[in-house]
């Protein structure tokens, strides 16, 4: 059920983004039409791009919030059947020397190999 809620919230966020992009386009077109110089037209175009990018970033932020809101409901409820290394073992080769626990082998033994 959580995934359906998340999908619905994501669709709402996408719809909001499309509305904001449309508003940015209209604002950009009116800005271009009202401008008299090339510089002002470029400024209106850059503002339109900035508003669209801001809408897209806000959509992604909202989607991330939807995932974090749903995460506690999905994760952490399952208890693992076994606890342990799940088949992962120590290094293959010579036994671990207690004097050198981090290396896996005795460093002096490597000189004579």
C-alpha cells in the first residue's frame, strides 16, 4: 500500500512541476514580447530556464521526501532468519598470526616464498 501512496504523491509532484513549467513559459513569452532589446530578451529566456530548473529540482526534492516518508513503513520490520557472515570467510591461505591480526599472514614468512 505504501508504494501506491508514493506513486500517487509522485504523480501530484509531477503535475505541479508541469504547471510551474507552463507558468514559466508564459512568463518567459510575455517577458520576451515586452522587451525591446536583445539583452532583455536573453534575460527573459534565462529567467524562464531558471524557473523551469527550479520546478524540476523541487519535484525531485518532493519525490525524495516521499521515499523517506515511506521508508520506515517498508524497512526494518523483517527479522533476519540467521545472523552471521552469510558464507563470507576470512582470507584464504596461511593461518592468521595473532601477532599480526590485520595482515592475514606473518609478514616475515612472505620473504621466503
